[in-house]
C-alpha cells in the first residue's frame, strides 16, 4: 500500500501544479483528468479501506498543491497555508468519492 500512497501523492502534486499553472488554467476542464486519476486509484486498490486512504492522500495533496502553487497574492504564502489545508480537506472528500467509485467498479469485475 505504501507504493499506492506515494503514487497518489506524486500524482496529486503533478496535477495540482499543472492545473494551477499550465493545463486548463481557469477552466473546469482540469476536473476531467483529476477525476479520471481518482477513479484509477480506486480501481488499483484491493479493497474499500485501501481506496479510502489512497483517495484521501490523492485528493488532499492535489487540492493543497493546486491552491499553494497557484497563489499569487500579496500576503506571504505561509499565512495562507491553514486555508489551503482546509480546502485540502474538501479535496480529500472528493478523492474518497472518486476512489470509492473506482473500487466499486473493481469489485464488480
């Protein structure tokens, strides 16, 4: 499971940076690859518990990285980290949903 968590964190970081700086900036279209990745993590997991944990890591890291790397305000970024962490929790909930959906599909095959 450690490999899956590392992969979830790395993919979350990559997609968070790409989404805030390079790919589909300012567009809802960035949600498409994010959602596909979340579903694939659920498909990769062996059970629902593993998919929940992997989804939390993926969703939190993705949302936190997206907010932190896209921040361009006047205040220091460190002052915004608690807010970014709160939004990361929203991302974690979304990651859980996507990973569970993928795990559900995996369990049916």
